[in-house]
C-alpha cells in the first residue's frame, strides 16, 4: 500500500502536469485522493498547482473538515464537490478539477462533449454532459453535479471548467487529459466543416470492446445498453433531468436540432462567410 507521503508527492506531480499543460492558470484547480472512507488528501486554496510540494497538501474528513494542514495552508473551498463525488460514487478514489482551455470553452458555449468521433473517446471517456452553473465555493456546484454522478465519469461545469474522477489519481488525471484532447479535436474538426461521427453499429462495436475489457467506471456501454433499441452514447437521457439548452434539443446521435425557440439563422449566409474566411487564410 502506498504511504501518505508518496501520495502527496503524486498529487504535486499531477499538479505540475495540469499547470504545464495549460489546464489551469494562476491558483486555479484542485485535486483530491481518497485514503479511506474517512480520510482524504487534497490541494490547498490559494496556491499554484504547478509549484506545490508535499507539505502543502491537506487532509480532510468525509465532510470536508480539516484533519491536518500545515500553517498557512487550508483546503480548497471547492472540496465540497469532491466530497459529493466520493459520497455518491464509492468506486472513486480520486477527483481532479481543472480549467482546460478547449474543454472549458465548450462549457462556456453550452455545448456538451457528446459526439462519437474517436474510438478512444467512445471506449474510455464516454459522453461528457454539462452540469448547470453553480457559484464557486457554495453547495450549488455539488448539488447541480449530483444527478450526473451515477451515469458519467466526467462533466463540464457550466461557465467554469471540468471535473473528472476515477479509481485512482493517475486514472482521474488521464480522464481530464483525454477530455481536453477530445475537446480540441472536436473544436478543430468543426472548423474544417464538421466531424464525421460513428454510426450506431460502430458505436455498439466499441461498447462491446469496453465491456470485454471490463473497464471500471460508469459508461453508456454498461449503464444503458442500447436503451429502447437506440444507441444512447450521447443522448444524455441517463441523467433524469439532463439539461437541454434553450433553443436546442439533443437527439440520439448528439446533433443539436433547432426548435421553435431557435434564432432564425441564414445557413447560406454563414456558409458564404466561411468560404471567404478560408479564402483569406490561403
């Protein structure tokens, strides 16, 4: 069993990774690791995650109360959302919160990461919904997050950032890295005219691979296997009150469909503008 000092060192290492990969700025982000049902290690508030050393790391109980913290350090006020994950997901051993550039851009734009465009994303990451906005450091964030916890292993936080969790620290961080990589690819493919998505048949093949490997966590492949005969990799229906953004509704292949509240957009005009922009770039 890894001792606490080694885990603290690992937390500092992950902090440097998210900082060096521009997933956080200044003192943003926080990391936690579950030691047991009553003890958790977490990063302190008000420090850059890229320059931590083991003595920075705090220990809290399952309610977020401080068990141990060196002078000048106290747990992040956002430890509340970490504790809600551990409370509702006993299989989780670590939680990572960051503000990755592309992932956060999708969170700000109100676009969930749901389009099936890469085998790795479909198999390992699953769909990434957006948890409704909550004021930082309040109970609004964990309360808005809770309904997604039984069905997903990562969420975007509306106008805030991203949160990932998994069995251990490295796995939780890897989900954050995968989320950002997927978000960047999705963004860039949209700039090239739109991504080509997998059809239902190919998604089911990828689901079968995931089930065969017995991968941990929550995922449409195991939570809702072709519910109603339709592939639900990105319909969002697993979470009872899955958010539908004003003017759009998401179908079973993750494409936003206009409703009566959508703005009247001249698609031909947009296409013409895109052509002009591309021409000027040549």
